[in-house]
């Protein structure tokens, strides 16, 4: 599947844009979201990058952690994940868990802070992904992911969280059994099932469902964004290796910021020569993937019109010269 196939395939629910920092992931995610919305798909674009730039890209304030309608275009909403707000809500949910089992679990694990999931930024980002698995309000969710290192942590979270929740639930079950025996000894009744613990079990099931969805090429596509430089090639190899390990479907690479020909500019000519050499290596390395080449714009890509222009280049509907 090339980018055009992916964007105009209504069955694709999730598109993730990722790569090294500074390569244009946000612009590409925004462009994909704009084309999706204009195709008629109710689209949500989410930034999971702690250093958000999605607001700048769409030229509208999306901070605050809530879904916001993006102005100037139908069918498009946006959100920048507020990890601090998300962690606070999670801690409040933990704090609402009642009963002696919770108190004992908290003491055994070193307090409620220690009961929080691993990797707070990535956990909150993945939590938002879970919210939109099977959400009927949106036909497509486009994720502007963090730079490679954060993204790799995000993608390994299903296994980590599944393990963490399993330990929490197992611990709860053991403590609950102990408390039941103690209450029976004292002549008391069986403890009621706490809704908060039910929520943890449901979350565990959602994580497994998300893992299945993210590995389904009919539902999910990861679009790698890079620039034609040696360090970006190295990080792309690392990213692709991890995507393959976790069975995340990827069939497309966007090579961004290609310097156009300009014989009157020695610097431009030198820079282009370097990029073209790296571009040849990229084609050789990733010959089994679709590669889309995007020129370096002479201005900032900001606002719906500019994102639409970039999107037309991505699907081969615009002149790149």
C-alpha cells in the first residue's frame, strides 16, 4: 500500500507518523489528517509528543488535553495530550479505590505513587489510544508520535502495562482472599467487588484489544518520516526493526526536506549532493517499502492550506518541483 492507498482506504482506523526529532512528523501527520477529513472521514489528530507542535501546525491552540474541533475544515478534530493532567487523573482514580485490600496493596508496593504504571508520558499517550479503540465517533485517528526513543517506549507499553496490571490484579486477588478469610473468621460477610478493580480488569482487556488492532494491517499503518541524513537513516533502521518486532504494519517512508536544484547556490548544491547520496542508500536499504520524496519548503508549513498542499504531494496529486 502506498500513501494514497492508505489515506483513501476507509477501513484504516489508525495512522501513526513517527521518526527522528525534527524531520517533519507533525506536518506529515497534519497533512494526512487534513486529507482524511476532506475525503469525508471523521478524523482526530492527536499529538503524543511531550514537546507539542501540533497547535502550531494547524495554527490553532489544541493544548489542555481535550478534543477540540479544528477550524476552517469539516470532519477534523485535534488534541495535544496533557500527560501531567492525565497522571493526576490516574492518581485520583487510584485514590478512589476503597477497602483494606487497597490499603494493604499500597503499603506493600510503597504507596499509591508506586502503583502508577511505568513510563508516565508514554502510558498517558497509550491510554488515549485505548480510548479511541472502537470509538464510533471517529472514522480515523492520526497520531503524531514523539521522537523515536519515546515512540519505541510507547509501542512496547502494551506488554509492560499488561504485565503491570496482571501483577496488580493478582496482588489484589491474594489480598482479597486473605481479607475474606479474616472476615469469615470474625463472622463478617464477603467483601464487595470494588468498581475500581473492575476498571483495571477492563483496562487490561482493552490493552490486549489495542495490541491486536495495532498489529492488524487492515486497521493500522505506521508511516515513517525521515530526512536524507546519515543519523536519520540510522534511527530509521532502529525504528523499523522495532516495528517489525512488535508486528506493527509499516509500508511507507516519507523522505522529507529534499533540497531542490539551485546551480547558482554553492551551499545548496553541496547540500543536495549529500542528500542525493543518502537518498540512494535509502532506496537500496528500503527497496521493499514505498518511498515518498518531499521537497524542502521555502517557508513554514502552518495552517490548513499548507497542510493540504503537503498532503497533495504525499499522495502524488501535486507537482514537487
